């Protein structure tokens, strides 16, 4: 991994600069400098405007609904500019503020195409225990992922023509199908749905043993009465993934570890990856296969701990990430470099 020495007016740039690059900068400022129609897709996890853990990057003016809407429209307008015609945007949101995300992105000129749901059972309640068994919030169990698209080229208004000219405009359905169990007859697999299921981090998917409360077996149990003979479990129709501690920490051995508080006031075990909203690599890989053409360029304006970049190097897509916080830059560059090396080792074998 190399680092260029920036001129005074240039932000720091990290990465191998052939497959991936990570830029330390404010997204709103740097997006304006990127060439128009230069990226195939944008996959990102922007601020939710929840004043998350009192983080400065998620609070302030963003904690006001109108402020979050204005912020979203600002970055989405630049995303619309840098996307190729027909290029997709996949943006994570929060149930409480997703309407601001949708409105801002739509006002920026992008077409709202769908909303995916990522379900999981291990969310942490954003509420302290109050006297009398009271609280102020429910435990989160899903996150919406907004799917939007830049309008097709006016010279090639048909999707197939846009794909032929720009390589963008359609979803990679076959590359994102959910494989059938090995015991079933060979086939194309299940058509990808707008629902993803997340195992608990401690579930052992190799043996099928799940932790109590894991959403995957709970859904299977509920749907068992409707299951046709020979049909796979209901959960197999959807993509299942959840980030484990091992996955979150991989590649960060050289970084210092620290404890950080969670909403209940308790401290987590010491860890190097202190980013509070790490997305699972398997889910991000599936999203990239769905919206980024093979070998295409994906941009993440809010790179955080680098999960989009990891997915990109593993799926052989090019990646450009922007992250403002120095603490997260160090985490993201170490994680992406680690998984890029893992990928090269697999190819070498």
C-alpha cells in the first residue's frame, strides 16, 4: 500500500491506486472535483441524522429533519453528476429518517427504483432503562437500503441501449442470484429479492447452529407450515450475512485497541475497529454484484471503516472512497489492504 505526498491543496490519498484509492476529505467538497459521468455506481452508508452516539458527523444540523434533507440533496446532486447515465446508487438509511434520505435523493434528480430491507436480530436499543420498566425506543431490527438510478441517456432512452453504450442501467440479476442448496437439482438459483436476512454474529452457519433470537431460524419456523415438500427453508430465498468480531478486526492488528460506550452506557470489549456502523462484507459484496458492472468503478463518499472498498477488491471492481475522519481512514485503509492481500493470495494459489 502506498501513500502519495500531497500538495498543500490536495487531500491525502491512500491505496494501490490501480484497484482502489481512499481519499481523506470532506465528501461535499471533493465530489465537486470529480469528473462528470465517471463512475458506474455509488454504494454508501451516509449519516442518518440520529446524533448517533453523539458523534459530530451524525449530529448538529443533520439531527434536524430539514438539515438532513438539505445535506442529502447536496451530496446526491454531486452523485447524480458523477454517475454514468443509468448508474445506480445504493444508500443505507435509518427507519426514522429514511424519508429524508428518499426526498433528498429524489430532489437531486435521481429516480427512486426500490427499497431493500436488511433484517437482523442483534440490534442495540438506543434507549437507557428507565424506572418502572420504561424506555424511549425499540430495538432496531432492520435497515432500509434505498436503490436509486440516474436517468438513462436521453439519446438511448431504452435500458438495453443504455447498457450497450455506457455499461450501466440494469441490475446484474444472474450474478446476484441466491444459490440453491447442493441437495437440490442444479439450476439458476433464486431471483434476488429486496430483502436480506442477517444472522447473529455468533451463529455457526457451517453447522446450522444459530443463537437464540437470530432472525433466520425464527422466520423459517414461522414459515414451516407453508413450505412445500422438497422446497428449501424460507430463509434460503434471501441473502444472509452479519459481521462478526473477527471480520470487523481483520487487518487491524497494528492499530491500538480501545473501549467505546454503547447506548446502554456499558463499554465494549477493547477493539481496534471503533466505527459504530460496520456493515457485513458478504452483504456489501452482494450489493456490489447487483449494481456495479463487472470490472466497473464504484464510489463511496462516506467510506467509514471501508466495507464497500473491501467488497470491491474481493469482487474485482475498482473502488474510490472518501472519508473525512482521520480515525476511520486508518481503519479503512488497513482493512482494505488486508482483504486485497487475501484476494491476491487466493489468486496465486
